[in-house]
C-alpha cells in the first residue's frame, strides 16, 4: 500500500449564480485594474491523503466516497477529482 | 386527544426549544424533545416528526449534510416513504434535502450574508400537510434566519416540481407579487418551501414557530400558527 494525494474540487453548476465569484471579480479584480478578467467562479477544495494499492485505485476510492457520502450535491454542484503528487 | 409529536435534537440544533414552545404552549400538543441517538427507537409512536432549525455539526461541508447521515435519518426516511408526516424547518429543511427526502439544494444566500428578517410567504398549494387550512394565495408573514437558504434546482427538476404541485410557499413582495425585492436569498423562482409528491414531507426555510403568536410579530399577526393548525387538520382527516 502506498499513500496518494487527491484534490476534490466542488463547484457550483454554471446555471447557479455564484455571488462570491462575481463579487471577487467585480469589486476586487476589475476595480483594481485587472479588467482583463471576465469570469471568476468560487468553489471548495478538499485535499485528501489516502492509502491504496495504486493511483487508479486511490482515484476510484475517492469517486465512490464523494458519491456515496454526497460530498457534493449533484443537484447544485459539479465535482472533479485530481490526483496530485 | 392532543397531537403527539417528536422534535429530533441534533448536535447544533438551536431552534428546537422555540419549536417545542410553539407546539406545546401555543398549540397545546404533547411534544417530546429527544436526542437523535435516542429518537430512532421511538419515532413511530408519534403522530409526526419535526427536524428543527439550527446549525447541526457547525454546517460543515454543507448545511444539513452531516445530520443527514446519522442513523436516525435512515429511520425517518423509512417512515416518510410509508406516508408518515415529516417536517423540516430551516436547518431541518436542509437535512431533508441532503437526505434525499426532498429534491433540490439549499446553497449560500446570494447576499453572501446570514439574513434574519421578516418575509412574505405566499401559499402556493393547500394540499401539503402544512398548508391545508390556508387558501391558495394567502400571504403569511414569517421570519427567516439563515445563511444557506437559496433554493436551487435545475430546469427539468423545476418543471416537475411545478407540474406536480410541490412548491408550497414562495417569497413575495408586500403586494403578493413574485419579485426580486421579495426574494431574501436569491432562491430560484422565489421558492421558500416544498413538499414531496405525496405531501407528507414538507420543508420550509422561514420559521413558523417564530411567528406563531401575535406578540412576536410587528404586525400583530400569528400566521405561523396556520402551519401547525394544518398539521392538526391533516392528522384528524387521516
């Protein structure tokens, strides 16, 4: 067994407004000169360390876990999992 | 015989005692406030189950998700499927959504702030266990107190919800219209509360228990009482 690191990224669906992202873009970035920015979406990230036989198994465990325990709400969120070194 | 109901208390429930007061002292019901670990043994001996407001488990990850995974909720789900009346107020509504008993999601308010204020609720259907003594179109003054109350559902889900008459209340302006001003949290289609297909599971973000006596309201109204009277009526009709 080896240790693996995964990043679980939970974001709101595109058709759900993200007032936090909108505020960051409008009132911080654009107001302070970064007017090249056209979109900001906020989200939540869970950095997970787990043991598995290999990276594929670690990723599968993460997907099973986030679905079984509703770590994201599929009605409102999209979830991506990245395996990281 | 007075109604006999159970209020399930979780770690972080904070509106449990207000709810007990409204149902016991205002309505004259027999009410037991029971710790969630104990509650699962006795649920079916009551007429209805209440999940109160609060911040269970600190709202960690998402409001209601941790409580939704407690063993008592497995039992609540079982009973709800058999037609047992189950009511969730505020955090209780969030728990019902996270446990899959009600559809949709309750996400952060579009104001990005916790919001505590009076709202106007328009009764959209009288078939739910919590609105059957009201008239469609009635406007209730009931306060909200939440940070994650923005109801969200995709287009297909909304269509079904509307077609199946599952939207129970919408936030409206003082003149009863569905407007952005009347919507305190950005809920899609101004939805404040919904029920399941059968109408026995009802979730509502505002707090009827805080509007159940005229002394609690700036207008001298007690519209929250209609919520509890509806349940009484639902139960008597069988």
